[in-house]
C-alpha cells in the first residue's frame, strides 16, 4: 500500500492519477518551472490513469458499501496555508474525509478513513519533495 501514500507526497506535475482543472498552458509551464511545490487547489481523479484500489480494499477487508463509495471517489481538495495543511477527500458526500495538520508538527488524531470505529494519528513534515503526512 505504500505506493498510494508515496504518490501523494509528490508535486502535482508528478501525479499522473490527478488532474488539476482548469489549467492553461501558461499556468502549466509556470508550475513546471516553479521550484516551490504548490499543492493548494481542487484535484479531480482521472480514473483512466489511476491504479485499481482492489488490492488495498482486499487487504483491509473493506465492506461492499465502502467499496462503492471508493468507486465514486473523485475529488481531492488541498489547502496549504502558513498555519496548516488540510485535505478534503470527496466521494459524492457518501464518504467525505477531512483531515487537518498544523505545520508545528504536532500529532493530530482523526477518525479512520474507512469509517470503521477507531482513530489514526498523523503529523505533517516538510521534505525536499514537498509535504508528507506521516
């Protein structure tokens, strides 16, 4: 499953499974030339460029209803401010997941993304290739 997390730690130019819309040719060129990774914005999943989630669902024994919600997962919204890094994963209102991490590096507690009981803990750190949630 590390390949899914690894893909999210890269800049938008490297993410083949997400397409930031609308993006003009001039904006794309400027984004490529920029040395600062800017992830803020709304990203739409390009299913034709995405890996199957079947193996990941099998590993965590995800129930049928949640697998259907994953099938309509289509939007990732990222808000990168000087104070925090927030992700909002949209699945048509059925399985939306909001997580926010302060840039202080303080560990945060969030509900499980698969909507089962329990929590997970994470913090955000800056890396050479951009922010990474660990």
